[in-house]
C-alpha cells in the first residue's frame, strides 16, 4: 500500500525537524570546543612565558634539566 503524498510530506517534515535539532546540538558542541581550545591555547602561552622567565632567572649551570635523560635510559 502506497503512502499518500500528505503522509510522505509529514515524514519528511519530521526527518527535517530531527536533522535541524541534530545540527543545533552539533553547533553547540563545536562552539564549546572552540571556547575550550582558546582557553587551553592561552594557558599554554602563559606557561611558556612563565617557563622562559624562570629559566632566565636561574643562574647558568653546566646542564639543562630539560636536556637530561631520565634514569631509565
């Protein structure tokens, strides 16, 4: 039994409504992730600046702890 044109249009409208809601949800996720990424980037920049400042304040030494290999090597 074939569906009437009205039934088919109703089904399409329902599917469109679901697709629009999914689009809205995905947009919210992308927006939140973008906000969080911006925050992480700012924190990384701040940490890099702090690291450079600390490194500059330390007296000269024979070795740099960053270059030192861990004991398991």
